């Protein structure tokens, strides 16, 4: 099973936009990353789920334009910046389908560390705005990092 972890793309500052919609750069970055992975990988996600925050929803929508997940995009509880990553352990154990999570820091850092080394306080992955990290679970239920694509790679 592949799990694609995405930090939302760059959002406007809260002083400028209280809803924190994606900035022009954010839209450009996530479309670049989405086009690249659609063209250069064989990603087939069942769905793209997001935290419900505007910047995460917009990031998920941009990715869905390129990846066309059969299950579409969905807002799911438990993906907010300060949510506990341990709640995802059972959810992930129950699924075999590849899917994508669009969320925030520090949640993504804690989730990846929890899955990869069972210590959510370790810094294992350096997430970047608009970046995608692919982690995979093998038959023994061991997680490992497969790859990462960030907007700065595609400039």
C-alpha cells in the first residue's frame, strides 16, 4: 500500500485572507507538482482526503484535476495541524488501497514519524509546502519512504 502525504500548498497570510486560500504561487506550485506526478509516475489513488481547511481543500482539488481519483476528494476528521497521528494507525491498518492525505504541519511530520519509527516526536521527513511524500507499507506492515517531490525541484 502506498500512502501519499501532501502538505498543502502556499496560502495567503491570515492578515490578507482569513480563510487562508492558496496564493498564486501556491496554485502554481501544486499544479506543477500534480502535472509532474501525473506524467512521470503511475499513481492510482482511490481518493484524496483533506482536513477541511480551505488551503488543504484547494490543494486536494488541484491534485484531483490531474489524478482523477475514482473516490474523488473528501473532507475527513483527524487531519488538522494539532490532531493526534496515532488515530490513523487503525484507519491505515484497515485499508489496502492507495490514497492521498492533504494536511498540515505539524500533523504530517508527526504522522510520518509515527509510521516510520513509532516516535512521533522524531523529525524524519522535511515536508515542504505543495510537496508530496510517498511512503509504502510492505507485507510485514513495515513503512518506508519511497520518494518525495517538492515544487522547488520542478522550477
